C-alpha cells in the first residue's frame, strides 16, 4: 500500500495497493468480504516478495496462509474511491452490544485530550453488553489520577463518540510495553479478565473509575 506520486493524498490514509498485489478485505467476525476488514492478499498468483512463511513455526505459517489468502492481521477500511485507511489489529477488534469496536478509533479520540499522554483500549466483560470499552491511560505531566480527571476525560470522549462506542471505564497507570516500545494489550486484557473473575484489581493495577459513578452530562 502506498500514496504513489501524482495521486491525491487523503490525510491519514494508507493509500492504494501497489501493482502486483491483489488486496481483499475480510470481516474478522464473519470471514466474508467487506469494505472494512482484515487486509489480505490473494495468493493466486502469489505476490513477488511475499515471505514463504515463519521459520521453524509451521502452525503460525498455516494460520496466516489459509483459504487462498495471506492474512496480515491488520484491519483497514476502504472508501468509495478505493483508498485504504488503517483501523487497528484484527486481534484487538472486539464486539460490544453486537457492534464491532476498534480500539484504534477510541484511542485516537482519547489522545486529543491534553491530560492523556498515552492510551490503550481493551474490552472488559459485561453481563448486558458482552464486553464494554475500557481505557487505560498514562497521564500527561501536571494531571493527577483523580475522580475529577476521569470525569473530564470521559466527558470529553462522550461528545465525540457514538453511544455504542462509549468508553465506560477508565484506569490510570504506566502502560506495560514490550522492549521495542509497543503497548502490551494482551497483558491489559488478561488483567481485565482476572479482575472480572476475582472482583479485585490484579497486582500492579489501581483504582477503576466507572461512568455510572461519575457525574457525566448527556
């Protein structure tokens, strides 16, 4: 994918597929073709330069090369002009009240608030909605992890997100990261599952603020 010379650039987009790559989008929930879904490459003919597989890992290779496609793991959307925009990782997308929720979209809204230095959205179990979005936030300098800060951030997001994508819980902490600096979302998801099962915050985690306990204006 690229914004090639001479093309109109859509700010924030990935551009269009380059010659030699037959791109298809697959909905990760239904395995059907869609206008928003996992970015996949058709393998007939096989694109020049595409790796043969993961060295020494047949299971991983079989997982990404299946059904005549190479699965990248990235979810993107395609507009009416055939321009692609990155949405998030396929394994990060989750359902809330039967709606697909992309953490990337919610995180983009969160970081617009001056109090938010970094943010990660993960699903947390909910009896009514199956899962609801929860924000883990590293605060910017000068802000404290208080009820007032939580209210201010969630109120800000409330005005920018539709009801089914609303962030309903927030927690402040230094986000766990890999050596290369990527946020370890899998660790945050496991922490939420543990909290849901035990009713207590896992070690290293703190106070959770819930929207129903805050004075938000709707």
